């Protein structure tokens, strides 16, 4: 969300994103669902007006279209539930667990500003890029 809307860490997220080779970045179709949900929540709570919501949603669609698409399989859902939702210590939300299961299967780094997801990714052996300054 920090790439699409004004948030406390937006400057850091944008700087990190600009330093990446777009060909190295990927997203699953689930990413757009989560972004749409987060933007809708911001609109419902008044954090975004209708116009800014639509601008951010269009930007999200363009961003996701520019990234490599990752196919989500039933095995990803099973791994998300078994390894990252039900098994300690992760206890992740379903969406985060799915992102993590996909990244693990791909052997991909997982970029996130969410500390719990980042910790779970590191525990799973993934590289978690440093987006925020230390």
C-alpha cells in the first residue's frame, strides 16, 4: 500500500521499488485482490476519497500488469494453511500465508513492510529485502 497511497513509509517503499529491476519482480493474482481490499477499506474509513481510491486502483492494476505473473496452485493454498497459518510460530493471516507459500516454492525473496510476514519469510529461509532504514 505504501507504493500506492501516502503512508508513513511511502518514501522508503518508493525508493526501494525504483531501485529494482522490474523483470525481477513478480506477483500472483491474489496480490490484486489484497490491494483492492486494502484500498476499499481506506475508502470506507475515509482515509481515501473516491477519486484517490480510483487513481490508486488504476495504478495498482498497471503495476501488477508490469510484474511477472505467478500461477497460484492448490499446493500453494495447502502449504499456506499447513506451514504458515496452522503451524507455529507463524500464525499468519491467510493472504500473507499464501504470498509466503508462493515465494517459498519459487525460492524468491519476499519484500514486505509487515514485520510478522518478514520474520516468517526469514524463518522459512527466504531473503527479506531491507526496505526501511535501520
